[in-house]
């Protein structure tokens, strides 16, 4: 299979994965509200619940309420995968990431203008993810409750509480955050992922040590900038040696690259053979 064909196939696989996981979550939410027998809420399918309550586990020996065994399994799976392929969970599985991609598609179809965040401001705003991560762990440890649940946009949107039993008194912060994500996502691609997501912040730290990355060969790159224009998290791929810190492994940049061997998903050492040949 040709390089272009391979990455086109991977793009289809990613779309199927996104749609499949989103459908699974929505079906689980409907069953939770309509089934005659007890069906766990969406907290059972959120890997961050376990990570957010690690402090509570250390201090009390127990996870925060609403944390299920499935959350533990998912949390461990996401962390293990992050050490191998970075933040691929964000680009292939996470329903909020899929929603961000869908909103970007809507923006293009409606010809809405993109609000481009200045690089210096973007760098400052990106620290919001780490502040959220630290704050959630500390607050959950202090209160022994799943503190993030009240502001969690994933639960606010995909639990479908707003459709079946609107609980404004308890979850109004989450509904407001969700509304901000939807409106903001129509103008700023993946606004939640880039500036506020605590799980994304944690995975962005882990992906720095993951061996499998999108890597650029500076000797074959023609600096056309096509990769920069398609990146959903607005990474300047054309200036990277290896794409880390915010990369969700969507592979759009690799697909857009017109030069074979300039941008690939690869292990460390990609491009070094070309460099030695050029020197010799």
C-alpha cells in the first residue's frame, strides 16, 4: 500500500473510532436513564475520575465516590498507552476531542472566522490545563468527593441529564462550561483540549517520553507549511523535529505533507540516516 493510501486508511480508522466511542457513550447514557435495572452513570466510563482522585486514595485508602472499577481499568489503560503513543487517546477516543473536531467541521462549513490566539497568549493559556489538574487533585483530596464532577463538561454534555432530568442545581457550573466549549469551539479549534483539559495536560507531559511520535526530517522537508495549517491544536509542525506537547496523533499533518519521508510516525532516529548520507 502506498504512503498516501496508508494514511488515508488510518484517517478513516480514526473517524470510525471517534464515532464508535461517542456512540457507545451516548447509548450508555440513554440506558442509564431508561433501563429498568441499574446501569452505571458515565462516571464509570471516564478515565480521569481515577486520576483526579489519586490524592484521596493516598490519604484515605479509597477512591472518591462515583468511581467504578471500570474507571480504574480505563485510567490505567490511558496512562499506559500515553507512554507508548502520547496523547492518541485525545485524537482517537475522547468524546470531547471528537466534539471539538465536529465543531471545527461546522465552522468550516458555515465559513465562520477562526479566532487565532497569539502564540505568547496561547502558551500562557495552555498552563490552564496543569492548573486544573493540580486544583482538581487537591480539591478532591481535601473534600473526599469527586469535586470535578460538578464542572465536568464531558458529563454535562454526554450524560444527557439535560435531556432526561436536568439537574441545574448541582451541575450548573458544568452546563456553563459545556456551553462555553460549544460556542468557543466554533471559533477556536479544540478550545477545551488546548487550554483547560486536565487529562490532556497530564498526557501532554507523558508524551514527551513516549517513543512513537510524528517526526520531521529537516533534510527532506520543503517548508511548505501545509502541516501547520491542518493541525487541530495549531502546533507549528514545520519547525519541530518531533511533534510533542499538544499533539493528539490525528495524523492530519502527515496526510497533508506532499513529500514522502519528510513527516512520518516513527521511532527515535527517524531522518538520521539521511543526515549521515548527506554529510558523507
